[in-house]
C-alpha cells in the first residue's frame, strides 16, 4: 500500500476537486516546476501537518484505550459511552481537518497554472475549486 493511501480518505474531498496534496506536489515538484520557495513552503507545510496529525492520532489512540478499558472492566454506561464516542469523533474530525487544511494551503503555495497542471497529472482534469 502506498503511504499516501493512509491520508487519502481523510482528504479525498479536496483531492478529487483539484486541491493539491502536499505529498503529491513534492513528488511532482519537477513536473510542476516548483521554485525553491515553493519547495520550502511545501516541506514546512508537511512538517506542520505531520506534527498535528501525530498529536491527533495519539489523542485518538488514548481515548480508544480508555473506551476499551471501560468495556473491559464492565464499567461503561450509556452516558459515558456517548461522551467517549463524542470525544473520539471530535478528534477524528480534527484529524481530517488537519489533512484537508493542507490542501487549502497548497493552493496558496502553487500558482493557478501549477494547480491546473497538478490536477492534470493526477488525472483530475482541471480541478474544481475557485
């Protein structure tokens, strides 16, 4: 499985509508003719997203472990279950927002021509965002 596949489902709405992904933009840097500043910004975006995603993921794992422990100890009730799953859902939403926000940021890094070329190279036509 390709590493990008792990994050793809979290950012599919952006990707298929022509919002470039930072990982693919890095891989296509030469084809997109990214300049030095764009490469630096793309790397910085990657580093920031990675830090946020890892933090989100660690929080999700911790909440899942707490939920599992409640069930293992037969100590969960409906109210606690609702609160725990709401916390997990919010964290999963934050993780998805982290992934999607990098696609928004890539539009600011690339020129409109590069964004259109990216969509073409990825097989998404000319993209669909304004």
